[in-house]
C-alpha cells in the first residue's frame, strides 16, 4: 500500500513537472531561482536599512548626558567663600547667555579705493581657499574667520603706512641695479672658476650651482643663501621665520600674542602667497616665456637663429630643434600642391633640411667631445680678411687689440704718440674755431688760447720726442729739429705734428715688428671675431645667405662656366654691354632676398657671346665699395641706389631699383669711363662673369662700412648736439681752455695707465675688486648721474669690460657721458625719477595687485597647478628666447664693444636665468633689499645673516678662514 502510494506521488509529481516545463519552457527554472534570490536580497537590504536608522537614533541619544539637568537658579550662599563662588557662577551664566558680538570690518586699507578693492578680493579669496574649506567642517562660528581677516587687514594697513613714508627712488635706481650686477658677477666668476678647474671636463649644472654659492660667500663674506635656495624644507622655515618677524612689526601686540591666530596668518602668507609667487618667478621656463612676450614685436632673425644653433652647447636644445624640423619636413612632404606653391614648399624643405643638418653636425661634435674653438681653427685656416691699419686706428674695438699687441712688441710709444696727436688735433681745431668765431663777432681776443695750445704741443714734444722722453719715438732727427724750431718761433697749429705723425704711421704700417706681424698673431683673429668678420670654417661649405652669390638659374641649376673674363684686356676691339633683364625674389635656406638677372653681351673681332649671371643687391654694394676704394674719382660719379630696410621685397620697389641699377651699369660700362680708368675693366669683368661672385675684400669693405660709419656718424651727431647748446657752450669752452695746458700730459698718462690695466673707476685697495659688490666700485662722480651709473654697471657686468683693455672701457664711459649730456642728462634724470614715482603711484600699485589676483585666482577661482610643459617645448622656448635677444641687439653696440663680446654677454645673462636655484637667490636678494628699505630703523641685515647662518658654504668659509689665520697668530 505504501509502495503504491509513493509510486503514485512520484508519478504525479513527474507528470506535473513535465507539464510545467512543456507549458512554461525549460528556462523557467532559472527565472524562478532569480526571483527567489531577489526576494531574499531585498529582505536583507530592508533589514539593514532599518537597523542603520535605529542605530543612528540610538547613538544620538547616547551623545547626550544621562545626568539630571542642573538647576538654573542661584544656590544659596552659606559663608563668604561660597559667596565668592556664587559671584563667579553668576558672571559665567551671564557671559554664556550673552549673544555673540558682531565684529565690524573696516574695508579701508591703504587710503586709495582703487587699491583697497582688489586687495580685499585677495584677502577674501585667500581665506576662502586656504581656511574656510576646512574650518566649516569643524564649526559654523564666523567670529574666528573675522578675527583672521581683521588681523590681515591690520598688517596691510601698517605696511601701507610704512610704504608711503619711504622714498623708493634709491631702491629702484641703485639697490636693484647693484644687486643684479652683483648676482651677474658671482655667476660670471663661477663660470670662470669651473673653466679653470678642468678645461677638458665640462661642469654639470649641479657643479655650477655649488660653485656659485662658493663665490657668493667669498664676495658677501657674511651671508650665503645656499640652504634657502636648494632645500625646500629650509626655504619654508625661512619664510615662516620671516613672516613671523613681519607680523611682529605690523600687528598690534594683542593680536601678535594670540599664537593660534598668528600661526594661521603666518602659514597663509608663507605657504599660500609667498612660496607660490617665488616658485613662479624663479621658474626658468616662465622667465623665458616672459622674455619672449616682452620683445614680441621684434621678428626672429634667421642669422641670429643660426648663430644660436651653431653656438649652442646644450644637446637638448639641438635635439628639440632637429625633431621639430623633422616634423615640419614630414608635414610639408605630405602636402599635395602644384603650380607656384610647389616652389615655395621646396624652398621651405631645403631650409629645414639645412637646419636639421646643422643640428646633427653640432650634436655629433658635442657627443664626441671634440668641441672646436672657432678662433683657433680660423687662425690655422689661413684665409682671413685684411683690415687696413687706418681702419684699425679709427675703430675702438679693433684698436684695443692692436694696443695689446703693440705692448707685447714694445712699440706702444709709437701708438700712444699717434693717438695723443689725434687728440691734440681735434682739441686744437675746436679751440681755433671758437677763436675765429669770437674774432668775427668783434669780441676782445686774448693770447690765452694760443698759449694753451703751445703748452699742449710742447708737452707732447717733451713726452715723446725729446731726448729725455722715455720711451722715445724714433723718427728722423731733422723732423724733430724742424718741429722744435716751429714751436720756438711760430704759433702752434692743429697740423704741427702731421709730418712726424705720418712717419710714425708709415713705421707702424711697414715695420715687420708691428702691423705685418700683427696680422699673423692670434690677437688679429680675435679682433676679426669681435668685428664679426670671422666665419666658422667648419660651416664654410654651407651657404647661409651671406656668402657667395646665387648663380645660374633660380631653381639651383649651375650653368657651364665660360672663359674667365678677368683675363680679357681693355682693348678697344672688345665691346661689353650688360643690362638687367629680369628680377625676382628667392628664398634660400629660409632667407628671402631679391635676385637680379643680368644679360651680358661680349663682342670682339672674331666672335660674339651672350650669357646671363645673377647678382644680389649686396653684390652690387660690395662691388661698388671695392671700385670706389681703388678709384677714388669714381665715388663722385657713380651713385649706387641706397638700401631700404623695410618693404624691400615690394614689386614696385624692385622695379624702381632695377631701373636705378641699370642706369648704374650703363654709366659704368660707358667707353669714356673705361678709358679714363683702364684698370677698372678687370673688376667689371670679374663682376659680370658667370660664376659665383667672391666678395673677398669686398666682404671686408662691406663690413667696415657698417661698423665704422655708424660710429663716426654717432660721434658727429654727438658733436653737433653739444654745439647746439648755446647756454653751455661758452662755459664748456672755458673749462676746456682751463684744462688745455695739461691736455697732452693727461692724454699720455691716461692711455698708459689704462693700457696697463689700471681701472679708472675702481679705487686702489688691497683686496681684489672682483670679489666685492658692484656698488663698492663706483666713483662718486657718477653716483648722482642715474643713467650713466646704470649704463656703466650693466655694461661692465654684462659684457665683462673690466677684463678688457681699460682704454676701451674709458672710451665707452666718455662716449656714454657725451651721449647723456648731448641728450640733456638732467632731463633723463628727471624722467627716471618721474618713472619711479609712476611705478609707485596708486594706479600702478592697483594694477600690480590686480595682475597678482588674476594670476592666482582667474575669474575668482583658485588657479590649478600649471602642468610642467614638455621638455622639447621648453628647449625650443630657450632657443627662441636667445634668438630674440640676439636679434634685438643694436648694431651700434656691436660696433662699440665688439660682436663676439656682445654675443657672449647676452648669452651669459640668458644662461644665468636657466637655473632655478640661482633665480631663487636673486628673488630673495631683491626681497631682502625691499625689506631693508621698508624698515630702515630695524636691523634687518643682521637678522638675515642669522637666518642664513646655518649655511654649509658659510661654515666651510669660516673654517677656511680659521685655518689660514692660525699660522699668522702662532707667529705673533
């Protein structure tokens, strides 16, 4: 019975399952399982939520005390002690029940609304982003925030009050310039020290930083900022200590004694404002971008760019430029163009290939360690430009090298005599002109001027030509006797020394000891480098646009050369005709210039030939310089069309120049011209021949024209400007006449002293002036003249003129003085003072605060940390910055101190800003000077010495002093 029952259950159950599966499908089991799991899970979730809610309610109840509430009534006092306790109890209850006092904030800070408004915004943003975001998680009480705001405002009010009482002119015109010059001097000495350690091994950036701070402690002697600039932890500690000192000076005693409030404000100032600002100002990439932005109006110069590439010793810079050139090449080659655009693209591709080739060559040279000294290589190369002696004597840069050489060979007396006579001639001519003008005006004349001229001439004779002269200029005795007789019986004239001066010039020119040997000396090669007349022989094979002319067709094909026309004589049977048939614009290695196609016909008795040659305007200019130099009579007949700096690629301008150059050619090829100067035919044939025009001496002539003429013109302009001041003319001539008697002696002694490296502006001391601050080396006679002071400081330190011939430095000082006086130096002084007043005016201060606000809180939102830019972008920015700086340097500056010196000085300044630690040092120096100026009554200098006393370099320096002083003390 049981078995039948169980079988029937299994049967009916199986039948039900089969019918269920047939009805609902085979997947119904999975659905059913899923529904059951969801039901169970939902129940668990509901249970957990219910338990969480009840737990939170229970915890809130547990937070309250279960003790019975205390009575709010006043307990009865039983004795005197209980009565006192009762009074305190009542007082506490009243304080607790009293409502919180509302703190009123006075929004006035500086007394100028245009400054107060952005300052209040800075305070508000600082509190919001550095305090409120975490304070509101602890408390909703506003009184603490208001107290902090009031403390900050009190500090700013005291700061503004102090700032109004300070004269900021000495700080901006003296202190900042001195600090910058001293910083640059320390950097220059550090570079020299690394070079002296080992010429073969190049120092790393870390070695330069360490050496920099070694030199700093040697110069400052009492302070070194290496820890603050190299250790972030020490830097934060320094800023905290400094901010605490400032709060002590600016806050009321009650606010300062509140430690919590003081620490909050200190941290906001140190880590929220000062540290981010210092990080930004000391970032080399930020400085490079700022430099490019400041000179954004100037265009990048191709020649300057290639000079930077060829002179760069940073492989990262070269690789960044090379990779960018390769990227641009890939893009240009992918373009699908036709027609005129294809020529432009081909020129761009050729330029990029040239840049890439130069970068690869430079990288290989640096990686192999075979760095080539251009001056030494050129000295051994043998092919140098020839600079005539008369051109050397009229150029400051060239003359200093010739002076150094003449000292080595013992011929300095001849050069000094020639220069002294030149100075005498100029001064005598000026004095006689004044004398003649007074005679024409009918004024009373005295013999004082002639007497002074005679005294000057006798002084030159005694110093250089008499038997007592040492050293004595050796010339023919009869010329010396003739001069002595003239001095005894006739009035001296400006030309009284001309015969002897001419002999001395011939001696320096012909004597193998002097000019001929100078041309074979290393000083001559250095002179060419300073005159920018020395090409790097390693790149001699590359055409950078200033070398040989482009010949043949504009697309680059080279025609077969014809017979050398320079061998053809100027026989009448040979007729030569030439005219410019076409003109165009070419782009060669990224440099655009105009090209003129000259069609030349040559006809003789037996044959007739015709060809085309291509010349640039610079070739015409060089050719003109060459023939006018050889044939002086042509300078008054032939007039070459003038240069044009801007829009010189304009079609109308090119057509006009084409007509003018055609007229020039027709006049030059006229039969009368060729007959008048038979030797001219050789130069003409060489110019018109179908080959690359070799400038040779023409290159020199073009260079000399560019660096001598501007100097002469500038001196002429200065002279005219001085003469145009009628009020000071008489006084100036009187002073000149008073000093005329000792003019020759002064000239000779000054030249000798400056030649033997006696600095004219440095007082005689036992210590090395190079290891002192810049401000300690200026004479009082230039201290009041702000423009002269600033120019001398910057030129001395940027271009390292103290290491150069001191005669050149003295000439530069005199030239600057003349320029400043000619342009009304007092007016410049007033403008500088006015500019300082404008910089510290409320409008400018408000503008600076707004820029600070917008930089840190753009649109009222805290600026995010700027991501570090890619290394290749930073390297290209460095190259662009150096290129811009070199491009804006005026040619006149190169003519005064030399092209090589100018390049080295500019690149030295730029390199100085590429080290974050050194930039931090300069920022802290400026900050220290600012605080010393703001609080002159407090001993901030001693404070800074104490704050920097833990410097490792300072400790080494003191130990070194002790070891050097110990033997001397033992001897005593």
